[in-house]
């Protein structure tokens, strides 16, 4: 098989993905602890957004969606006895979402970051497969004002 070096047009990122995000659905999934489903939804949107973007993963909206997915996965992991994975995702989410404080795309970032900052020292003190003693697990509600990116 030969390497195909033929020039191809660079397509713009799929910005329709952003307008298709139903933030009320995101809030419902987050607030009802449907974190696995929410992660899959965010990850699928992130993947579609970066697919044709010249910026790829450095696209601000894509990085933001990925940060939300990291936060979601951190909460999911800590509730399912994967503290090592949760700690990695907390750190990644704090880095990614910290750039978008206090609000981005209508999402209030500070409550999410506050939850992660509160959770981090607890997770760090647990065994890798330890149970999180915060039960029932309570974290900040997802807040969105309905604004769309311009």
C-alpha cells in the first residue's frame, strides 16, 4: 500500500455540534447522577467538533467539552471505586476548565471546579480501589443559562 499524499481540502469544524447541545439534557444527566451517559454524550460531541477543525483539540469549545467530560468521568470513577482514575480526571478537568472561569458557553464553571477542588484531597487519601466515604454522593448542580456561543 502506498502512502496517499494527495492534497485534500481542510473542512471547517462541525460547529453545528455546539448548537445541537441540549444543555437542559446535560443538566438533567449531571444532576440525576447519570454520569456514564453524560460522559458518552460529551465525548461524542467533542469528537465531532475536532474531527475537521484546524485547531483540533486546541479548539476552545472542544477543550471545554473535553474538560466537562473529564469532570463527569472523575465523579463517575470516584463513585465506582476507581480513585486512581478519578484523581487523574480531576486534575485534567481542573486544568481544562480553569481556563473558562467563571462562565463559558452559558455554563457556570466555578461550582464544578469547587466540587473537584473539594473532592481532590479526599480522593488522594483513598486506596486506588477504595470506596468514596461521601455517601450519598452530593456535588454541585450543573448550572446553565441557555446562552449559545457566538
